[in-house]
């Protein structure tokens, strides 16, 4: 008979680990950012200090390249080897085709395979909508359709890791899972490079040069979703008909409070009426919130912290101090 000690040792060696694409910190390391450079960035983040202009320009330049390449290991390797957008996109297109193959492996029903692909292909366009979520009646252009008609298809896309789900919350109190609205969610592609591949194909200028006529909001938001998913268990967003919509909500275990996060890609990063409305509701007991943008200046206004977009790589539920680990 197996001894208890031996069984426990086996359990310890079989703890499952969730694997994600390379996050931005790992992308920096792949681009020859050493440990000391990363430590310097983290210290600047913790002290809420802006980087020197030269360093900021370098990090922001790599962040923009991350928006194009994403974190898929094969795409990152191709970028490091060739720096050729056509070759990077070829890798991403091959991955996209593999997603279709995976769907055919797990779904014997031809109609369901079609619905899965249709929902996935709708993600880039739905990100441009005001509500930024896929509406059931738009999937097959049938007015009577409801979310309940496509539960299995959404579950497949989410559970397979092909997409990232963010669930609607209208009553944001800690912990967020207690007030999740199951039938309202936003879907993001699991990798921002896969999104920009669909949006801009071989054209790198909208990302690298900040073309004024092109709104990069959905791209920035997708990159943040990817980073937050790597650091937090679940993603949520604030959705209230009267107050508006805030891009992300995460649980902040350190303050036992909800942390709202708004993503801004343009110069109007200080304009955020929905976030202001949310922060004005004292019943939610929200301690602070964050606005992410590509502005170098870091500042605090009331209970809103304005941070550089690339600092999202350091947002995480911190491990407690050792004295607080044991009970």
C-alpha cells in the first residue's frame, strides 16, 4: 500500500501550471533586456517615477513591436531572426489555421465548428463597437438568438485558451466573482499579435508611427487583457447603463478592494467619465484606480493613478510577506 508521505510527494510533483504566451517583460528579455534593466523598470514602477526620455523611448518602441509580434513563441523567434513583418504574419496565420483544426478535433457537429470560427472571426470587429462585446444575434444575423444558443461555442473558445474572456460586473465589490454576470462578456484574442495581424496585415505604420486617423484603442486594450490574464485568475469589466463602461476590473487582494483599470491610446487620456462615475460611488469602497496610456508623465489625481502603458507588466496580485503566509 502506498504510504501517505509517498503519495504527498507525487502530488507535489504534479501541480498543474497554466502556460501563457510571452508577456511583455519576457519579450523585453528576449530582446536583450537584462535583469538589471528589468529591475530598474520595476523600481521606477514601484516608486511611480517616469523613465528618462531615452529609456522611455526604447521601452515604448519595443512595446509597439510587441503589439505587432505578440507573444506566441514561434512569432517572437521569427521576429528575432528576421525582423520581417511578412514572415511574422506567416507564422501567425499558420497558428490561426491550427485553431480551426483544433476546433474540428473537438467538435463533431459541423454547425458548431462553423459557429466557433464565426465567433472567433468577429472579435476584431466587435472590439470597435461601443459595447465591445459579441452580440448573439449578430453571429448568424438572427434576431431571436440569445447567448444561451451558443454557450458551448463560447466555452470552447475560452476553455481552450484561444480567447480571453472578461465578464461584466455592474456591482463591483470584492471579490468580483460573487457578482459576475454570466451572460455578458467580452472576448479578446489570446495574443495581441494575432489581432494586429487581422487588423493591419503587413502594414506596420499604424502601430509604429501613431497615425492620428487610426484608433488603436482595441489594440492597446487587447494587449492589456493579455498581460492581466497572465497575472490574474479572472478578468472583469464594469458595465452599467447609467454610469458607463470601464475596461477592466481585477481583485486587489492587498487592499481587499476592486482595482479598476482604464486603457487610453490617445492624447485625451485624462478624459474618462465612466471611471469618474465609478470612483464616485462610495458604497463600492474602491481604494484606487489606474489609467494606462503611452504618456511618459506619471501622476496621481485624487484616487486615480496615471501610468505608462508598458507598466501593466508589473500589475499583479502580490505574494504576501512571509509572516502573513502561515495560519
